[in-house]
């Protein structure tokens, strides 16, 4: 086998191994990114649920405060309630 043939063979083997390794690393990186996306989606969903729960609490508190204010105003000015 000539020296040129050996060099071409070695270069081909190195490029092939490098390509296969690169593809495997890229696939692993892509899988990790997909998994991170799912985790972020779950965290976002949990934050949304928490925000909706807090919003409902605020609505209830606002309603109670308005009712309390109306009761106090009615108690201070009973003649206006007729």
C-alpha cells in the first residue's frame, strides 16, 4: 500500500469517526434541549395555576371589601338606604 493510500485511508477514518461522534453529540444535545423545554413548560403551567389562584383570591377579597364598605356606609347613613 502506498503512502498516499495510507494517508487517504487515515483521513477517511478520522473524518468518519468525527462525523459519527458529532452526530451523536448533536442528538444528545437536542434531546437535552427538548427535555428542558418540557420542564420549562411545566414550570410555566404551575406559575399560571398559582397566578390564577391568587387572582381568584384577590377577586374574593375585593368583593368582601366592597360589601364591608357598603355595610359601613349604610350604618353611617341609614337615611340614604331607603
